C-alpha cells in the first residue's frame, strides 16, 4: 500500500516534472524555484526510501544507530521478504527516473546518479540466489546475533527498556535460524551449496556459542554487566528473563542449526569446486559481483591480467627495499626471513595491541600534513582485539563505523590469533588502512556530512571505500611514519591486494581449486599457513569483494597522477584529498568525472 505522504510526493513531483520536462518548440529554461522544488522532492524521495529500507532491515537500522526497531528480528530470507525488497527497489527507481537529471545542480545530480545505480544493482542482485547460501564463516548470522547480544556491538543496553527490546529479539532467533535452514535446504535441492571447507569453519563458530553454563554465553554478558543504576528487582527480573530465553529459545535454536549443518548440509556441500562457477548460473552471478564491487565494466579476465602485472611490479618494489636494508639473497629468501625471523614476531597479544595503539597515536599527530583540519572526522575510534570465537576465520583487521548518536566510537578490530602469522612489519599499513587516514577518516567523515541524503551518508561503494583504504597505506612516507620494514609491509599489503585480483578471478571464473590458490600465494608472498588459509577461504566466501581494493586504489592513484601533472607546482595534496573525500563514497566512474571537472576549474 502506498502511504498518503507518498501520494503527496508523487503529485508534487508530477507538477514539478511538467515544468522541467514539458515539450515545446523552444523549451524554456526552468526557474531557480522550479529547480529547487525538484531537488527538494528528490531528497524527500531519498529520505522516504531510506526510512522504508531500514524498516525492512531492522538489524541494519540498529547498526546505523536508528533504534526504533531494536525489538524486531524478521526472517529476511523468506520469499515474502525478498519480494517486498524487490517492490521497494522498483517503486523508488521508477519514481526518481521521472526527473530530468540534466536540470539538477551538482550535488543533486550526484545523488541521483548514485541512487539510480544502487537501485538498479539491488534489483539485479535479487536475480541471483544468494539467499540460498546464507551462511559461511564470514556471513554467519549465529555470530552476528551473538555479538549484538553481547553488549559490545550496536545493540544498546543502557536502560531496562533496552534490555526488554533485546529480549524480544531473542524470542525471534529460533524463527530466523529456521529460515536459514529452510533456505539452505532449498539450495541443496537446486545444487546451490557452499564449499564444504567453509561450512566446517562456520560449524566451529556455532559450536563456540553452545555453552553448558548460561552465564558463559555471550547472550548473558549484558546481565553480567548490568548498569549499577538498576534496582535489585530489575536486576533479578532481567537475569531470570535472559536465563530462561537463552536456555529455552536461543541455545536450542543454535543446536538445531548446528545439527543441520553437520548432519544434512556438510554431506551435500561442494568438495570439487570452490567458486561461483561451480553452481548453476554462477558465471553470470560472478560477473554481476565484479561489476557491483568494482563499479567498473572490467571483465574477470581483464582483472586477472591486471593482477598478474601488478604482482610482477610490486616484486620489483620489494627488491628496492631489500637493497635499502642490505639484505643479500633472493626475493624468496627475503620472504622467508621476514616471515620467520623472531625479530618480526610479537611476544604476546597484549604487546601487539599496544604497539598498534602507539603507532596510531603517532599518525594522529601528523595528520594535518596531508589533510585540512576540517576534513578530519569529529568521531573518535579505538583498537580492539577480534573476539576469540571468530578470530581463526577473520581477516587481519576490520573496521566498524561509529554510531550516529556518538555513543559508540569507530572500532578497528585487530586479529591477534596465531602471532607468528602477524608480523610487526604489517602494523603500519594495516593501521593506515583500517583506522587513520583510511576507513575511519573516510567513513566517519562521510557519516558527518549532513548535507548528503541519508542513503549516501550511510551507504557506500566498496571500490571507493576499500580503494581509499589501500591508497591510505601508500601515505606512510609522506606522513613520516614508515621505516624501511614498514614500507616493505605496505608493499606486501599491496601485493596481497594484487594477488587477490588473480586468485579471486581464479576461483570464481577459472575454476581454480583451494590448493591452486594456496600454491599461488606461497609462490608470490611471504605468508604463514594460517594467513594463507584464512585469505583463500575468505575469497571463496565473498566472491568479488576482494577485487575492490586494488581496482579502487589504482583509480585513485591514477587520478592523483593526473592532477599532479595538470596542476604542476599548484598541486596541494590536502586539496586533492578534500576533492576525493568531499562527496562521500562514489562509483569510480563518477569520481573520475568529479576530479576532471575540478581540475578544469583550476586552469
């Protein structure tokens, strides 16, 4: 049903459209008032879409700091829910396409282009059966719910009302996990299944939540950490409520999911193929993922070849570092030295965390060398260790954006599992990527751009976001924080992103086996087994996602070289960074146009 407010918007838009698009022998230029009206109506449509979208996905609303749906946990994998999503995307895409983009000012035009592309990509995504493979070691709803319920994530636990809201969500967990099982069974019927190795990892994660003592459950941690302001009666009542829900609802549902995966799914999971090319329609599905993740029209073959060329180039850069540190030997001997020598190993998890925190502080002190003060986010961040229940399968680091209300800072999650696989020379590049001036600066700043529609403030383009993160790794020398081994670490990090171009396309487009991927990694990078296995299995689980980093970085570097050439002595890196970041995350093609137009205005 279309709401009354929706009908008013459509009617108003129609009158504006008559003024903006009416045909005549000599079309009249619209007045500024008409243009302003069209912009206002588009912004109203964007706001209405955003509100409807987060109502449809309450967990996303919570993650964004929109807490009005904190008690809701729908079955988002059901056919009914997917159809509602399709209808939402269709409705708003058709609505905005009624406007004439040529008559819009710059920011409105950008919003229009991004909104249309996002809706079109979302509609195309629904043609592919991702809902039939809803569980792996990276996208594990069992982990997501446990983290939410632990009190350390985006679900607030400050008042009794907060606790009661989460209790309602816990009651819905059995239905959600039953939906996961239902869809995975349908996937089995259609020969659309995950690789077995990924589900073995996911099974280990689910097992970690099946505790004998409720007090040890992550879901009980908010009770273990009740606010001191709670009355004794509130504390007793909530403790009993949570104990009952965890015992009678949550743990049985987790056990049922665990038994299904082990007894039904694993025997049917794939063991002869590891990529999307191994499932029906997988080649088209992967081609879509490549376009979505990279925001380009590059083909898997083209990306594979770019990766091979970049691997060779970066090997040459590493040879330069070998000369700088006076290492006598081959590239592979240097790889072995930097991988195995004790001087590059942390003695404890706590030492590793403290070293990262100290390095981040030194970067903060130098930020204004490369960024204007007004382009630094107001929100703070912190570095935390990744939780032990998911560290084995997690990447080296990840970032979580700060909450909208300022109650939760940005978080750089650091993987401290298997310390020999976490060398000290990886610290600098990883911190620049995940925290500052990488993801925290870009994403927190975007959240604070109140002039942007919410779908842009809270949205993002993977190639831009991860491309910026990888570009940020190259700024260590300009910031004055890189030693030769830090620079080596940055080259190794970049090498990994180039390797990802090769192996992601290898797995999903060329039918590579897990062992082929591992062999290529061992031949081209200094990597311990734990890191290689984690990376290989990540590529299997997230088709195309790993391509975004290097493709985005190459584009940003290409644009910086273009600007430096065009502006010569007038080039200011701080202004370049302002121009890249000022509109939030953009598709790479749109970013390129924006930078070219800005340069033309400077000449």
